[in-house]
C-alpha cells in the first residue's frame, strides 16, 4: 500500500461516492489508486467547475463534497471554486497534487504554493509531509469542513508522498483538535434573554440566512414561525428556508429584495438574524437594523456576530440546536396586528413589471416554470440578471434553491446542477443562467453527456452581460463598455454538437406548453429564451 491508496481508503471511510476533478502527473498516483475503488470519478472540463460540482452535491446531500486536481495550473484554476465555497460556507475537501517534496520552493515545472495562495479563503489547509499522517489529516479535514461554520479545506499532497509505501491502514475513530471546538449549543442565559424580548415584542421578525439551510434547520424554523406566528424574511442564501408561498414568509431582503420585505425589516421592533452574515447585499445600511429595535444575531461562527453591526443580544450556536432549545422554554407573544400590516404591505407593494411583449418575460416565465416543476425539484440560479429574477420569481415548494450569493461567481449553475443531480438522481434539477454565465461553463455539457447527468438548462439570452449593462445604464447613462456578447455561439448547433435536445422560446406565446415539454422527461435539454436586451431587474 502507498500513500495514494491510503487517500482512497480515507475517502471510502468517509462515505464519499463521487470525486470531481482533472488529472495531471502530480495527482496521477491518486487517480491510479481510485480505479480499485467503487468511488466514481467525474472528469470536469475545467478545474474551477470541480469545486462548483462538489458544492452542488454537498448542498443537496448534506455531505462533504470532494474534488481533486493536479499541481500548478490545476490547483490555481481551482481557486475561484474554493473561494466561492468559502463565501457560501459549503463543506468541501479539495485535494491537490504537488511536485516532489525535495523540489518545493525550486520553481520547478507546475509548482505553485497553493496552500499559501488559498490561505484567506479556506477553513484550513494541509501540506502533507509524511504519508503516515494521511489518515489523521483526512479525518481532521472532513471534520473541519462539516462542523461549525462549514467551508472548504485544502489538502496538498506531493507526488512522492502519494508514492511512499505505508504500513497497515487505520482510520482514526475520532478527532481531537485542541484549538478547534466549535460551539453548537446556545448559551441558555442568552436564550432566556431572547425569549424575554420575544414576549414583549409587538413587531418581531426572523431574517433567515444560508446558515438555516446548512444546519438543516428548515423544519425547526417553520415550526417555530407557525407556533408563535412570527413572520420570516430571508437573505438570498436563505431562500428556501421557508416555502415561497407560506403565509408567514415575506420574501428576500436586500438591494434586489422585495420592497415589503425590506419595509418589514425596517419597521420590526425585534429582529432575529439567524445564520446570516449581515453583509452589504442583504443590509446595505446596517444602522437601519439596529435603530429602534432589538437585534438578536444567531450564528455558529462567533466571528460573524458584531462584525458588520452590533447586536443587542449575541447568540453563538447552530441554528437547529438554538430553535430546539428555545422550544424547551414556555412563552407567549401577541402581534396579529403586525401580521395584518405585513399582509397589507405584501398585497400593495408588489413590484410592477412592464415587459416587452415581443420577448419572453423572464419574471413570468420563471414563475410559470416553478409551478410546473416537481415539488422537491432543485433550481440552480447562476449570477447576473437571471439570478435576481430567479430570487424574485421562483417559487420554492419542498425543493431547494441553489445559487452563489457570497462570491457571486458566474458559471456556477451548470456544474453545481450536475453535482446536485448526482447527489440525488431521482430529483428534477434545472439550471438557469444568462448567455454570459452559460459561456463560462458550457464546456461541462461534455461532462453531462459523458457521465449521463440529465440536467435541464435554461439560457435567458439577451446578448449582453445584463447586470453590468444595467449598472452602466443607471451609473453611466447608457454609456456601455465591454458588455456586448456579439459572437456568441448558435445554441441550437451547440446543443446538437453535444447531443442535447434543443428548444427555443421567442416570446410568451405557448410558454406553458414549452415548459411542460421541457420538463416531461428525465433528460438533458437546453432551452433558449429570448429576453429583451433592455429589460431591467430594477423597475
């Protein structure tokens, strides 16, 4: 047995089913050893997408996603995917091959200091110096990635370490890291303070962030909201914590959120921020969420509490455990007038769109699509105007809404959708992207074809980098610069080249029939929707 065999044994011990990656000489011992395993390797067409695919798998399965690439450009190409996972708190173990240990620091062929390069956006990184340490390192890496505030962990393994003979394999039963003891249970004294404020509150509001989904606390949140009649809004990453049409849910907050959701935030007298970073996209004026209200910030990461805004009551812990602990305490609260006020806001403050009838209205189309999708379907939104339309008009029932909110990485949707489909092949998976973001990951159509991963893709085509064009429309008075996508491929011919069924929707005529045909079979389909180039997400 050599070090590479031990790596595979570690992955098997962790129950890993898929490894996404791209081989090269420095990672070849590992990819040779994995041939003897039942773990399936998925050849991604560019390394960044290996991390995105692992992210999609992790978010749907609840397990740690794994990717493995070679040294030098393989490792550096992976960086954007790692940074995306870190910003969104997605648990990944990223394995990189490295040049011979004795050559480190010599600037030899395909050497890159990847542990140094990713230092600011991994939970931890390892450079393996002794093959005997591999079981301990992998046990720690999976523990670090999946506990506390979840995130990516990098393991850099020189080729000579992969080839080093080792003795009998033994995977550790437990992890003992003296300096890493994440808090899961909330402090009961702080919880009692929260309950006291809830009892007094007349206008309470919960703002659910991505941490609710990461801690699998959706059911706990819904039960709490329903029992005590406390309204809920969400950040972009928290979409899906409550079903979109749940009577206690009032939409996404932030720059591109619902006006009535933002108004609810501003007018609440008690705001429970749960699993949210209070970052600028969700709260661009932090003073507004502390003015004339009690702010309770609940997060598993103590570094996030107070970073952007000072809470009246900080509460460190896992969201699911916090809600369970609150349920052990009896209290009552009365605020029906507040709920009636919010219902009035929701009924009267809906954004008004004036779509061009010569094109597909993306808002109406996405809503129509949502109604036809399976209850437990996975909807993956890319970045750009398509993301904002998706956030505003997709209806989550019992499924998942995936996107990248922290880093906002274009090209995320197709590889993440592949990972989501592999996590659960029984679920319907739809990726929605713009023609700009599509071209950042369209090479993965080959991966979908090679490994029979039936993902449905919608391209909202307006021949622009739409979100940047919209910014230039408002900021530079239509002085457009480097946003014209002329020269883009013919998607019908491209679909044929990759063996995909192709569909096109030019306007809203017959849109329901198109959507039904698009969804009817569990097969890969590319649907092109022609969008007004001048359409805006801010109306």
